[in-house]
């Protein structure tokens, strides 16, 4: 992964970019007819570690300042959100205000529900209506690419720029073509009951991680020590770990791979027969059925965690510290690294921006995407450092760059996932349930 800068330089670049529209200096034009600002940021101590591409300056002028965007939040919802939180930030709505102020023109946002974005976008493209920018996520890919809804973003964005996350580009590349760009991600991490660990005198996941020894073996060791049958009925009342039945996907990611694979021809394959998958399934079957330190899915793990019946669970990003608010002190750590994984290998959520084929202003769409992520990085830096401290923010950002992620917008994915999850939990022979799941995916993607 390319090195992303987690310092004030990102905030500085954003501020400079948003202020550059007021200069009178002439600026050269790119091949796309966009004037680039000649203003350069002041030299700082941090700038010595930043390549020339890291101090990208937003274009000073756009020949076409008008955009049409499909998004998952309506203007009414955004206004209500701001009314409840004056510091609120939204990737599109906040950027719309800044973009219109900087370039003039109008950014038209079709705010629809999460489940309706793919239908709205597809409908607009099929009718030949202008649509300049849409969200790329795990639900609408690879469908957008396969159905010819979006186009190659490398025509408008320099994806070799260190600003853009490689794992976002990789996740939304199909048939060798990159269809989306992004500079943010949300890793899945371990959330643990720090108070319970201290009461039992067990070393915490964070302590193992800090000494470079947080892996599947120490995860099992910790989980087994924390699990306890308090009433002597032969069943654990306290479990070492518990979460959704989809945890196997995150464990696969921590072992350095994904459940689905997209080849250079744009075809979808499962990864269930890989050596990493075999390692993952054996590891989890032991936790559920043999060592029994992992709680069976279907139990309310949130309530179990809050009541002290669960030592560890999972959550996305810094919600690991807030969503389980209770009488106990809560800590977080990265996922334990699998035998085939590398440091920081993680699961998580990835999204980006894609440019539909009916875009009338792809250059403006690319500028909007860049501005949006600059603003979000600055917002995240300020908010998260204040709330969590620089060290934790740097670790979370590092994990964000190492997420293994595969979009799941393929036929029969959820059926295949249930087959795998059920096979793991019930202890079925691995070759049997993996073949059944693979056949289900093949059937759906002929």
C-alpha cells in the first residue's frame, strides 16, 4: 500500500484548495481544459516527507461547474442532521456547499434511500439522462461495471497519486479497468471489555498487539481464558468472543484474502477452496464447536457484551468504543492476524465515487470527488484526534489502508454465505459446504 500522510498536511492542502478560487493569477490548463492553480502551499516541517503528488491543488476553474449526483441522503434528511449536530459532515452535502461556492454553478443531488441508489442510477443511465457521480459500494458492484453503467475513472483521476487508497481502487477494478476512486475506509476491529480482562488478570488484545503477538493463537488463548461456565451446567455463561455469523468473512480478510475473487476478464469466483479459507474455517469450527469460546450466532451479542457475558466482539472503526456504551471500560484492537496474513490485514467497509457513462462533466465529477475526500480527511483528523488521540487515529488509518474487500453485488451471494456460515457453526465437513456454496454462486452467475 502507498503511504498515506496522517498529519496536518492534509488539512493544509484542503484549506489551500478551497481558498485558491479567489486568486487573480493566470493558471495553466490541463488536457481536459481545467485551469490548475499556480498557488503553492507554504513549506512546513511535514512537507519534507510528502511527494509532489501529495500536495495536489484543486483546479482553480472548471469550464463546466454543474454536476448531477445520486446519493443516499435527501436534502431534508441532511438539514435535520445538521440541526441536531452543528458539526455534522456528509461526503456529498457538505462538499456541495463548498463546491458551489468555489466554482459557481449548481450541484443537483438526487437524495434517495440506500437501497434505491442502484435503481435510480441505472434508470437514469438507461434513459440517457445526465448523471455525473454516484457512490460505488459493495451492493452495486460488480453490477455497475458489468452492465456498463460506469466508466474508467483513470481517464480523469491520477490513481497513482498517493492520496487515493489502493484498496479502494482494487476493490472496484473489474476486467482490468478501475471504475471507482476513494480515500477513506472503515476497518472492522475487535472491541473488548477492558474491565472484565482486568478482573480476570488476562492480558488484553491491545497489549498483545503492542508487543507484536496478536494473532489467531493468542486470540484463541485469550478467548479460552475469558470463557467461563459460572453455574456448572456444562455450558459457558461467559464467552470469549461473539458477533454476527458473517465473522468468517472478516477472519478471511485478516488472513490476507477475500471470499470472492474477480479475475481480469471480469468473472466472479469464490475463494472457498483456497488454503486461506481452509485455515479460516478450521479455526472457526474449533472456536464454535470444540474449544467453545466463541458464542453461537443468533444470541444478542450486544446485550451480552454490555452485561459482561461477552469479553470480545467486533465493530466498525471507532464505533468500537461508543456503540457498546455500558458500565465497563471498553477498549479496541485490530483483528488478530491469520497465518497467511500480514500486519494490519483487516476486514472492513469500502466505498468510493464512480462516474456514470452518461456524465456530461466527468472532469468536474473528478474534482468534486477529490474535494470531498480532502474535506472528509480534514474533518476526520480534527474530530477523531480530539476524541481518541493521535496514536489511535494513526492506527485506525493504517488499518483502513490494509482492508481486504470484495463487493458482494452478485447473484446468490447471501445464499452462499449462509451455507458457509451454517457449515462452520454446525461443524459440517469443510469440502461439503464449500462445494455447495461455490455451486450456488456459479448457478447465480452463469
